[in-house]
C-alpha cells in the first residue's frame, strides 16, 4: 500500500467520488487503470493517452491518504491519533481494497463532552470501530436487487 503525499494526489482522489461514509468519516476513491503494455515504442502506442490523474500515481497499487482538518479536530495530538488509526485499520483491508487512490476524510467532530481527553482510549476505540465500518462498506461488493 502506497501513501498519498502531494496535494494534486489528494485532489485527484477526492474528485474520484465517495465510496462509503459513516457518522464521522467519508472514503473517497479514484479508480486507477492498469498501465498499458510498455513493450511498444511510445510513437506507435495505440489508444488514448493516460489521464493527468493517472500520471500522479506511478505505481499501480492501492494508495491511501488521510485528511483530518483542524476544523474538526482542534488539537494536534487528536489529529495524529486519528491518522494513526486510519493507517492502522487500512492495513487490515489493504489486500481487499481495489487498486485505486483512497482518501479517508474526517467530516465532523467527535463530541468533546463525550471524549474529554484529546487522545483517550475511548476516543481511539470509537475511531477504530467507525473506521472498521467504513472500510467494510468499501470492500463489500455491491448488492444486486432482484425484482419480482
């Protein structure tokens, strides 16, 4: 699993669309296409040129980034704890995620009255459980509805 590092990578992944969401998190995904066979010289390549988004991701792999804005997590210790949870939970789902660029974004704050400490065990557990739900929904195959 590769990590997103640059602003254009994050922007491209965010533009890809929403895959799943929970009360506090949302997962965005930009599907990557496998690289074309490089055995042909570039002048004789057939087909469309790669999109600019594809050029941002040199390796065809699972890419992941975490966005925890100050707006929703004021303290740096809280932001860092949430990011660590995102990367740790994603490791368990890495082999089940498709080759794409993923961004996990915190979309609302955790209640400061319920989680008083900036980096408490109850907060870490709540974040972890919600991230497990987020990734479970993302790797679950789409359900087909059967009409009678």
